[in-house]
């Protein structure tokens, strides 16, 4: 995406829209699919009137024309409460004297700020909302032009990124002030995707005047500390992806204190300070404020989240006592909703359509079917047509199958997962190597392929048993629903040991698809002595066929996470009488 005031705008084609619909808005890196950036750029340029020729497809041009006939378009700079930081914003003000609600939209964490989802703002305006979109401080494309000089794009906000901290809360309050002065709205809602979802929840919880009437949090985070440091394991790939995706160099995008936090995180130092920093930015820690204000909250997330894993979102959602709804989808971060926020679809786009229906009911007062929705609606991997509604998350799991880890039979590479406790065995493997048993090939893009019906296929024969251990159940149909848990005894040689557990659906031909996974790092008071650990894997909704098996894999290293094991040391998994190792498999 170039400067939208530039006349050299790439015209939008039907092929580009099809490409986004088929492959989503993420490219490897991660980066934004250039086609999605082109659509946002062309829409903004058309609204500004800076393009020399028509650059939109007929249906997009008609949408722009329709909105221009009912609203006034603006691109203001809004000064933050500090009186000096200017935030790039975009407004659509309906031409009516009748009070109408406003939707305030803090952008996601991308180099393109608010400009990427222009199609969303047009949709909302046509539904009867004023719109105020803005780029949070520090986010947006910043281009180095030599000599230590940088040029910011028009959608790039001043300041440094606060990562959902108190400055971002204050900026959200300033946006509410501006919206009240500009629109005189009947109600105020916040809608955010990814980074914007966290800011939306935090602003709503902390606005002293209680001015936020509803929140939509797409690809949400609940507890940033858990997302970054779950089970005392640094989620390195997620933070690397985010710090490279701000639109400029780290030293320009973050202040000195935040740069130190990032260094400590990467180096595994002062992690108690990193955790405290992240806890302050966690909506979960302010649920009492949201509950006290009764703010209706819509939450959406994915099963295979590589940025904001689903369990921390579930903890936050379950603590809410307000009118609430949770959708869980196949795939990874923003894959379900991002295309629907970017381009028109010939049919329904449920992740976005349902978010808008929530707003319509709670903000516009529309009589629709929202009151009859189940509180939780889970899409089943990898059968996207199947969604299961439940009155609460507590109803998702109705039973638990306990499968005990057993010894490796003679002539087999795999230990058994059985119904009887098994003890007196030990399995050893070497640490330090990545294996074919891995959570994803790439952050966000592997899950984007899942969303489009193409999950990664693993060849389990390539799982190098020198560097991992495996256990396999008997064949049998299973409806995995909820949070699996692993309990085992481990012996490492260093002061700290990292394990990663994976659950696979193993087909008769030896191929597999992943159900879920989760890392765990433990500190040994006595290095070389056995320790028993139990940890929760990420929640899942997955149907295993009658002729398929459950495969549990334990290794010591995944590209997503930190690894505290001494390189090429021996790690032992064992099971003792009275404290046997097992897998708890939730069923529903």
C-alpha cells in the first residue's frame, strides 16, 4: 500500500477479490497480502477523491457512492490527552439530525493502520452507524528515506506503541470525547480486530464515565501475560512476528522502557517484570469493571491461535457475567474474519455477519435472533459446516477419557495409550533438535490454510524418535471437546526443562492432522531428579473417525517457543506406581 494521496493507485480487479477470498489477507512473514492492501488503498483514495481514474470494481464503487450519498467523509487528526500526540483517524458521519450510534474502531497491529479495513467502515455506515476508525499510537508505515529521516504514511499515528497500556486507554477516552462532540451519538460501541480487540476491551473497562455500550472483540486476547509466557515458556515466534509488523524499526516504534521489556523477554531475563507489564495490559484483570458496567461483549477466537492462544481467552470470557457470546473457529489469528472485513462476499461471511448482528441488537436495537443464540458456538475441526452451540463453556465437555501412557512394545516405535495404569517404564530422547512434530509451519499462514479447508498433513513416519517420544491409542471414534491435560514424570539434566506436547489424529496410512498442543517449562530444584508435571493443552473441538487413533507426542523444542534444555542432553519420561503418567482427553 502506497500513500493514498498518490495518483498511482493499483486498480482493484475481480481476480484480486477472488484471491483474497480464497487465500485470506496474510502472506508469509507474516505480512499483509498485497491484494488486500491494494483494496484498502483504492477505497481510501476513492473516498478522498485523489485517484485520477476509477480504480474499484463496480460493486465496490457502488458501495462508496451509496455511502457518499448518506454521509460526510473525514480524515481528521485527533490530539491525544497528552496534548501533543496526533492520531490518524477516519470518520463517516451520517447526514441525519436523528441521533445515531457510533462504532469506534481502533485498528489492528499492521503497517496499514485503519486503512486496511475501509470496507468494514462502509458496511457499518450502510447499516446505520457513524464510524470513527483510528490507528493506535505508534502503529503504521514509517519509511526510512536516508540520513536518519523517516516519512510516515497518512494512516500512521504519532508516538510510540504502548501495547494496550494506559496511554492507549487514554487515547480511547479521547476518541470517545471526539465522537461525542462530532456525532452526538445515541450509543457508543467499540469494535476491534486483534490489537484493536484488546484496546476495545480495555477502554470499555476503564472509561470512568461508562460511555461504552457494547464491545466486539475479534481475534481477541484475554491475558497478555499468559499469551506471551504461558507455562513459563516464552512465545518467541509470536512476539517476533508482532515486532516486525509495526511498520517501522523497533527503535523508532517503541520507547526505551518497552524496548527493554522486549529484550528481557527475548533473553529470558527479568521475566517477573515482563509478566507484570503484560498483566497490566490484560482485559482478564479488569473483568470486574466490565461486569460492573454490564457491557455486552462479543468475543471471537480460533482453535490454533499462534498469537493469542484460546485458553487465556476462555478464562476471560468465562469470568464475564455480562451479556456475552463466544465464537471459536477453525484456523489461526484473524483468518476467519479478516477477508470479510476487507472485501464483499457473494454469500454469508459468518464471522463478520454475526459480529455485526451483535452490534445491531445491542446498539441499534434491531429485533434479530441474537437473544436466541447459544452463549458459545464452536466450529469443529476440520469440518467447517459443523458448529455446536452450547449455553456455556461448561457444557462443552461432558465426559473425560483417561488414557495411560505405557511402555514401548517390542518391535514398535510407539508407546501405548491404554485404559489401565502402566508404571515402571522410562522413555529417553535427545533434546536440541526441531522435529517434524511441530505446531505449525508458519505463524498465521498455516492456520489461514486450515480456515480454507487445507490443514497441514503430517507424515508420522518422519517423526524422528531420537528426538521425541510417542504414544498411540487403540482405534476408536472420539469427539474431543474441551481442554486436554497431560500428566507425566520427567527427568532433565539442567536447572530448567522445556517440553512440548502435541495431540494428533492418526490415520491408518500413518498420516496425521494436529488436534492441539502446548509447551511447558519447569525449573528443577534438584537437576537430574525426577519431577511430576501436569499441564493443560489448548482447547479443541475435533472428531476422530472410528478407524483413527490418538497420537500423543512429547518433544523438547518447537519453533514457536523458547527452549531451556541443555543442548543435546537426555530427557527422560517415566511413570511410577501410584503416580502413573496419563492423558486426560475431554469428550463431548
